[in-house]
C-alpha cells in the first residue's frame, strides 16, 4: 500500500522507496540495481568488462533555477536532466542516480514530492533507477545534488580529447537564449549520441552546458592544444537568442556562442563521416556543421563579413557570473 | 608544474586535477579509475563479478558543521568521512569519490582548497580516488555533497536486513556527546568492518549516524520486524556524553542512545561467534556487547534498576531537530 502522507524524514524516505521499487528493474538484463533505497549503500551488479561512467551536478536556488516561480517539479527535472546530458556527452547509457537535497524546512515534504515527480519523468523515459539519496531540511535555500552512473557501450566512452586537425565540428540543435526557459527542460541527447557513435567514429564529444565558445574550448585544450575555426553564418541561432538580443542588445550570435545550458551535443569527426551523416542524419536528428578543427591553436570565428576574429571563451564561470 | 594560485572556476578545477593525478592509481590492481577529473564523466573499470556500492551524503553549514569556527579542512574531512562510514556499514572497500560544492562567493577559491586538503587526509589513508565533481559559488552558505563508490568483498556486502532472534548486538566504540567535537572527525571503521566480516558471518550491519536507538531501529525494521533488548549497563558511554549531560541535564545513557554521529559500527551475529570475537577481537579492536535481537518486535532497554522499558527511536530526524 502506498501512503500519500509521509511524515518526517523517515516517512519521506519510505514514500520515495515505495515509488522507486516499481522502477527498479532487478533481474532485467538492462538494470544494474541489486539493492536500491533503504540501506547504507545501494548495490549494483556490473557486467564483466563494463566501463562505468560517473558524473555529478549540483543546482542551487537563485543560481540554476528560481524555486518560487518555477516550482519543485521543474527543479527535479532539470537536476536529473543535466546529469543525463553528461552521460550523453560520453555516448553512454544512464543506469542509476543518487540524489542529495537540502530542502527549505517550511515545505520540505511537499517540495521533495514535487522534485521526485519531476525527476520521475526523466527516470521513466531513460530507464534510470533512483537507488539512494540523502534528505535534509534547513533554513537555507533549496540545493539539490545528483550523481548519475552509466555504462559505456562496447564501442567505449567518447572523451573530449580526441579532436584532430581537419575534423568537422557539428552541433545537434540551435543555440542561445536558454535562460528564457529552455534551460529548465534539458533534453538529454542520449539516443542521438548513441546513434552518432554507432554511425561513425566520433573523435571528441561534449555537451553544451557552459556555452559553445567555452565547451569547444575544453575540447581544444583536452585534445592537446589544437584550434578551431567557427563559421558565424553556420551556427544555428535559437529563436530565444533573438528574443533575448532584442531585450539586452547583445547580438544573437554572441548569445549562441556564450549563453550555455543548451544541452545540445558538440561533436568532432572526420569530414567524410560528417558529410555522410549531414546528408542522412541518424534517427532523422537535427545536425549542423558549425566549423572545423585546425592545427593552429586558439578559437576563431569567421564573422558575417568573412573576417576571421579570435574568440575568447566567455561561457559560464560559476565563480564570476550572476544569473 | 603545480600552480598555487588558481584563478576562477576553471583554474580551481585544474588545480585540483593536478593534485589528484598523483593519487589516481590507474593500472594498479586496486584502483578502478580509468579517467579522472576533466571530462563530462569519470570512467571506472570494474572487475568482473564486482558488487559496486554507492552512497551519498550532503552537509550544510549551520546544520552539520559551523564553517566560521571549524574551518574548511574539518568540513572536507567530515564530508568524505561520513560517506566512507557508509561503505564500512556494508563491509565494503571505498574506491572513488565525486564531490559537489556550493561555495560562499567571497572565499570560494581558498575555501575549496581547504576542503580539498581535509578530504585528502582521508583519501590518502583509504586509497580513495577523487574522480570528479562540480564547483559552484553563490551568496548562500557552504553546502557539500559527496558520493562514494566502493566494492563489496567476495564475501558480499552486509545489509541491515539479516538480524535473527538470538543474535548478539555489538558496537565498536563508546557513544554519545559527539557534538562536542568528535562528529567532525569520524573515523571510518573500514578495517574493522572487513576484519569482522572475515572473522564471522555478520547478520546485520549499520553505522551509527542517527543514534543507536534509531539506527538499531532500522536494522529491526529491515530484518522483518524482529525486536531488540539493550542493556543500559553494557552500553559504552563516551566521556563526551557525560560532559554534555552535566551541561544539559539529559542523562548520559540518553546521549549514548540518541545523539548520533558516533560513526561506530553496530553489528549483529550469532552469539557463539560474538563470544569468540569478544574474547579475542580481530585487529585488537574495541568491541562491546550491548544487547540481543528478540523475536518480540520493538526496542526495549533494561535500565540500571533491571526494569525493561520500551524505547522509541529518538535519533536525528533532519526535518525536525535543530542543532
């Protein structure tokens, strides 16, 4: 029998545990969970030869979301979604999640239930088991931290570090202006990453969380100091970037390059492979060619006048920028 | 070359990554890490047949520590320590940790470095690789969330759920009054749990984080509604419990039963095994017989006058208690 009125911390844990029991695919070939919520640790059975992927992301009220206007469900969805996006960024398959929360005391129970509801939407779709967590209440703002475990496919995980001069750079969707609302509803590109990984050797892969300039910068750095040339006319600009540009006077291309939280994939691969996939995208996915990797270090943008201008990554630095 | 003056979030990540590279035991038989800090996910190579353990704990300033008086190193130590204690509570071996932080903006960098120093003391001792994390800064108080991965031994993980009527209940150290300062310096009973698990079949195991009454209550509940009888005269009372009793008038035995954050182990096993281990404790560890499991449900305490009184778990409920 499922109770609808959890009391106290242990009541809440029992409430979540009841709801998660159905989701645990113990015994199924795809599930790893041997023991879920309710002990000191969860237990996973990991098949021989598996490369396990681990990622963690923390979201804070007033920084990554606004609880009062957006509500707990949106927070739960985003908190799991951004972590699933990191699994996609390795071309992996998400399997399990643990969730730690600091809940504002006055509404701890109802808020935890909303967060769980938002998280469940993604957990159901992507077959992720919620295997454990830590529930706290305090006088401070809502903080939520999610760790997701996933598996690499037999083709291996795709790192940031394999970009080669001459590679074509692709992105899976239009960019910029996500703060208008899209940043709350990340669409983890799990299926897209797996399909690309199957269709061609991916050299380097990252998800666009900090912004194209900054995240592509990570690829360049990790790939041993190669460079990149982006083509402003080829970068897909989201309608939200145009909308924001009208409000703040910053150009749409700047929004597309620097806003972040697009949660699209940025991929590099050999040009022949890229041409083939652009002509016939796997799963019918959206795919844009935005530039190429160069042996000359640094990031450059060919602007709308055809001039090549150096770009300094200006994506999101959590220690500096405000929201 | 190790830099000593990290700048911004990415500077901090590079600073931590440099320091963690030495700790990563890639290629060694005991390490799981194939890829540490610096990509979208960490990658672990998990040996065939491994049962993987996963646990997470979040600590908040003003709730689990007081940053101003105790400092960042103590916070880092405790944040990793309480998670290692959960691995001990399954008789497992800790391997990897990911850390997410919300840092007060004014001192984000120096605080992150102190936290890392405190964490490193335990990571070094227990050979835990710090494989990833998420660094954030904000106007709120310090929040830190750690997820630890471990391995069960070939004997399997020990759950809370195996207590049998007639089992002897043991604890590994004296209890109560940890708030005086001990709660900041948890000593993860990893070696003790492994030694006990090797010396005798452990039926049920938990670490004392919420308090003996509450944590033993979890064992009783998970073991299908068995009960327990504790002997007040046998419960080892920490000097800190006596000190706190003088201050607040609450009896030392109540402190020992309910304070929590002792991070000692509570173990149940067959009486013959317990007698043997009490006579000759493995590793020369401290070991106390505190009571026994009963078929009659509920938790009872034989008080100092020999009367048997029912006990209602009064351990730490994060949604209710204050610090």
